[in-house]
C-alpha cells in the first residue's frame, strides 16, 4: 500500500523549485514548467471533488427527488494569481510557501436552490470519511459586513500523484442561487470601482457598502419567503 505523504513533499526544502518565484515569474516558460506538476495535482483534486458532488446530484435524480444542486463551477488559480496572493499576504515567493498557506488554489462553487440544500450538501461532504476537513466558515449564519453570504469549506481530498497518495486542499463554496446572484453582481460592481471604469466619475470616491448590504438583506428576505413556500409544498 502506498504511503500517505503531505503535498509539501512534492517541493522539498532546498530543492531547485525553491527558487524565488518573482525571478521565475519573469521567465514565463521556466516558471510555467516549474509549477505545472503542482497545478496538475490541484486540478486532479478539483475534478475528483466535482465528481463527488455530481454523484450526490445523480443520486437524487435517480431516486426522483428534488435535486439539491443547481449547478457546479470550478476554478483553478493561475500561477500569476498564486504569486499575487503570496505578495498580498507578505509571504516568501516560493512553491512550498504556496502549498502550505494557500488553500484555494483549487476551488469549487456549488450553487443550490435553497438554504437547506446548502447544509444538506455540507453534511454529505462531512459524511465521507476519506475527506479531511481543514476549516468551515458559515457566512450564511454570520454574513460578512457587506452582506455576503455563503458557506465555505476547505477540505483535503486523496489524490494519487507521482506514485504517492497526496491529501490536496480544495475550497468549496456552497451558496444558493440568490446568494450567487448577489455575489456575482457585487464582484462586478467592485471590479469596476477598483479599475476606475466609471467614465467621468471618480471611482475612489464611491462607496456602495450600505447599498450592497441593503440589497443583500432584500435578497435574503426573498430567499426565506421562497424557502417557506417550498417547505409547504414539500410536506
């Protein structure tokens, strides 16, 4: 039986992979070659996690029950994005630092019709005994100050890679369709504000925090009403 090892063993300390990532990033071909096996491993973990969610979806479809998953999106961070996050956190620009401290290199967003579906999927994930839970943050029960709601899980899933069983971190975001609508529009507004893409308006003088919070509360209130109607219909 293969020995279970940490993903950090892929990039051993003192290895040539430990070259300063800022220098490597300036040489795009070399950097791409260096990080490629790491990203392939995270991509495998992301695909395996998506497959587990699709199995849950298929189970409900097969049994003729209402399906608790509307759709699933996946995202693998680019090497440029990984570098940016390390810099933002004030960390050393190395691959070992990345795999030890960045847990959302592989990300999955699972969008559900109702809030109760979010917790149902959470419980199905927790019930899988070969998954290790690193962290759960419930922003539905305790929203962020701007009104953002979602349930975040960071898990480690087993991936056989380079002849060893690697426990690779994947971030899962569970949210409802209504929450996803708000988050998508909030991201669009925030991006335009930060990029200054507001014609003659000064983006830095605009703060939509209160408006975003009010919109989030309205959407959540509508979500609760729809949830109540669905609960009555399902009795």
